[in-house]
C-alpha cells in the first residue's frame, strides 16, 4: 500500500505532493509505478518533463535502447529527471554524423547496446528497411490491413490494436526470442535471427555475414536476402551457366543506358521470332512512336558502347513499328536482314523474363538503380480509368522487381504509393498506384517518355481533366458502396526474413 | 404534408417493389431500378432506396448484407431466402467445378435459369465467394477493349496455370489462332515428358480455350485482331504484318481493275 500523499514531497521541486503519477525506470530494467508530484509539476509530466523518471544515466540509455518509440514520444527533447542525480538535463538528438556512403545503400547505425554507445562518437545516415506487408509510417512499420481514412501518410491500421515497436521489444525479451538481434538505424529497427545471413557492403566489397556480425558503419543493402538466394540465382539462369559469362558484364550493366534498357525490358513479351516486342500503354499512338524513336536511339548508343568495350555482338535495331491492341500497344523492333536478336539483348531479355533484378544492378550505385527504375516506370505506366490514377501493373512472378521498386521508393521517401489496392483474388497481376509527379521529383528522375512528362506537368490533380491519385483514391475508400477497396490480406511476396510475431 | 400526387407516386413505387420482390425472391436496389426501367418507369435510385427503407420500417420487407451491400426480400419469405442463397452458392461452386474458366454472364444466365433472383444478387454472391477465397477471378479483354471477369475455382489454379502456358505456347507457334474446336484438338499432343496424352485428360473445352485467350489478351501477351472475321488471336506483331499485306493485296486488286 502506498504511503500517505501528505507525507511526500514533489520529486522536482520539493513542494508538498498532491498526487501520484508516472513511473520510475531503473537501470536493471525494472519499473515502479507512481511518483509524488506537486500540483504545478503533475500537469507537466509527459509534456515538459520526461515520463518515466530514471534511476541514473544507465537507466536512460537502457530505456532508449529498449523502447525507442516511447523514448521518442515521451523523453526526447524533454526535461529528464534522475533519482540519483538531482540535476535535470535536456535530452537531445544524438549528433549528426557524416560518413561517405553510397547513396544506394542505407547505413547501419548501431546494433545492440554497444553500437548505441558508439553511435555518438561516429556517424549518421539514413536507412530504409521495408518489408513485405509492412508499410513505413510516422510511428514505424505497420502491417497493411486496410486503408486508413485518418492517417495522412499512407494510412495503414491494425484493425484490432495499433501496435508499436515497443510491443515487439516486449516479445523479444522472452526466452524464445533470445537468439534474435535487434538492428537499429536512425529511422527504423528490425529484429532478426542472429544467424540470419544479411548482405552488406564492407569496404566496397559485398559480403554475406550473419546478423550478429554486422558492425557499425557497414552498408546494408536495400533488402535482405535469404540463405539460398545466390544458389537460386544461378539455377534460375541456365544461360549464364551454359554460356561463358562475359567478365565485364557487371561493368556493362553499370552503364546508365543499359540499366535503363533493363528496366524497360521488364515489359517485354514473346513476339515474332527475331523481333523485340515491348508492350506499352498509351491512348495516343503518336506518343508511342515518339517514345519508340527515343528508345531506338538509346539502343543505338548501347550497341556502340557494347561493341567498343567488349567482343559481344550487339547490332542496333534497324527499324520499329507500332501495333495497336485493345488494352496495350506494342513496340516492335526489327533487326537488319531479320537476323536473330543480338546476344547482348538476349541476355537482357532473359533477365527480364525471369523477373529478377540483376545482381549487378542491385549492387551498383544510386544513378544506375535510378535509371533502372526509370525504365521500369516509363514502360509500365498506365492510367487506370476506374480509379482515375496512374499505376504500374506487373505480373506477380516479378515479385523481386516489385520489392526492389518498393524499397527504392521508400528509400527516396515517396509516400503516395498504394500496392494491390483491390482485386484480392486476381493472382497474376499486382497493381501499384503512385503519384507520378512525386516519384519523379523525389527520385530525381530524368524523363524520356512524353506520357510521363505529361503526367508530371499535370501534377497532383488532373490527367485528362480528371482528379488523380491521392484524393481520388482516398475518396473512393471513403465510399463504402464502391466495395472492393481493401488491400489484400496476403503480403505481396513471402518475407525473406520472418518477423517476430506481434500477436502470439 | 404530402400532396396527393406524391402519395400516388409513392404508392406506384411501393407496389412495384413488392411486385418485383414477389417475382424475384430477393433483389438489390439496382435490380429494382433496372426492372422498373425496362417496364417503362423512369425512377431515380434515391427514390427506390427511400421507399425500400420505408417499407422496411413498416416491417413489410427485410434486408440482409451480401458483400457489404443490401439485398431486400419480403419478410414472409425470410427462411426461404436463406435457403435459396445457400443453394445459389452451391450451384455456382458446382458449375465452376465442371470447367476451368467462366465468364460472369455465363454464370448469371445459368443461375437465372434455375433460381428467380435479381442479377445483382448473383453478382454479389460471386463477390462474396471471391472474398471468402472459394473462387477467384481474373480479367479478360475483348477485341473492343471491354473488360470482364473470368471466374474459376481457387483449387483449379494450378491446372489453369498449366493450361495458360500451353495456350500461350500454342499461339506463339501458330501465330494466328481462331478459338474453335480444331485449335483445341491441336493444342496439346504430348505432356511435359513428351508422352502422348489422351485428349479427354486435358479438360479444356473451346469456351475455356477462348477465355484463356481473353485473359492473355488482357495481359498484353496476345493481340486480338479486329479486322478479320471471327476475331482471331495473334502474336503481337503479326496483326500489323497481316494488315500491311491486306493493304497491298487490295491496292494491287484496285490497280488491276
């Protein structure tokens, strides 16, 4: 039973206490609820004064490590009171650092308590860890269940209970999760098995290390890979085993034009033999022709570059024609004298048909990745008449490409992206709705295609004098009579790393 | 106070509603709207909704929710309705189990022959089954750009994927395909191991074959040619070749004349 409040004094100023509130956090991780406060300070708790009160500096650090979300909300930038030290301090951000990092790779900030200590000495950067059915919001990752009508970023809510990272930490405490490692970055955190392989870049070399061996300053690749990935990659590409792989393929792929074409080839379809057939959406045939010419120019540049730098044969297409269809049109590139498609283009085509992002692209620099994404966006973009918004539609077997795109957009902090908004049982096509102008601006994309240019000029609001993207999509979700507006319950792809369960 | 004109108008709608609900055991608002329009009544959806609500308030009719939408029925036939809805669900599932892919219109026509319910209700039941995961759908596209749904049993998904690959390869090989019985017979002679397979084992009829082609057309894997009678499907690139060839022939014929 608690002592009489009249006998107690305020923990801040020593005035007679009027009530109990808040809690004390000890350095051993325990907590005690109820601290005496005077009338003046009891109102300020959690607003000006940090809640909880800490036993000492060690307790504060432990709290910051274990409950980053609570820390951010109730402690950061507030007056922190220690039991052992009467002197209050203002808790502020750790100092910003300046390591040179490849822009395509987020930097790992720290891992565990030791890393946190080191952080203040060393440096900063950004990380984006996006995962499967989780979406990044202001308060961390949340599981996609349904479109929120209130959240301004990308509304995602747990239908039963809104959860926080602190909840997951509580799960992590249990003995069954003892083998987990928590990797914390300046933005997000992830709990993974200590022995799980993670692809990182150490001193400009790509390496697979166990999660427990990840060190401060390592660059973590945009997404995690499972243990059998490399094995799978080789098995999935028989042509790479059958044919001797050109030693400088990586160098070729790091060329921005080649990366762009690789992105474009994601829309390749099987056409007449000896032709390269690309499906493109547009309402204007002239626009497709214009884009087709630009693409041909790029192919010419690539063929010159490939012929100069390697022995691989690469003729540019001699002509192209456009064929119209009910939904898509096709750009058909013909090669001189109807020879088969040059080997270099065949390699690119193989990658595209398998639905993988080449390793050389994934591990290259920001500019190359951006060009790849640009190609992907430009050739895939289409206007959805029903939802009055632009979208890209990719077949579900290209989940790796979708994941890569998703990570890139997260990395560039593009928020207005909605995946698989409807048709939960349409298994072969995944639609990604996006605000084109935001994507182009935030990713700093150099536009080749007139349609994309047009979409950006119009910006938020209109395409064909109609409302587009965000407001329209949101208003549709507000109208229950529209019916199919829920995000699929299944994740877009199977997670490569299993997350600790939130609801046991 | 309501005028006599209003009362009459309301009475007409009420009598129409009860007439349709007697005829078709359950209807959606849009069902009643279209039925009234076909009989020559120009009504507004809001009016129908208003009088449905008032009839419901008086206890004459009741409503239930299917796929988040209201379905109305007469109070006295409540138990019969429950039974009918369950039967329709079963009927749809049995129908889908007989083939691979079904066009929405095919399903609705089939159900309408057996049960007297509004078309909208069947749509909603299909949606509900899709939400439950018992059936799935994807889109098809006709030569004039009309999009429609093709339903199938979720358990048939793997079989369907196999057939899609077969049909796709067949179109690539033939370049131009008419969806007829001959094409289906030619479709698969050998199984994956190169062994002769009995055609009866394939379980693909012309309608399924056509529907798969519609789906491939939606994905942009094949093109449907609008200028040839019978609207055949072709490999992308073939139609433009054919068109230029036809133009040449026509111009030659004109020159000869």
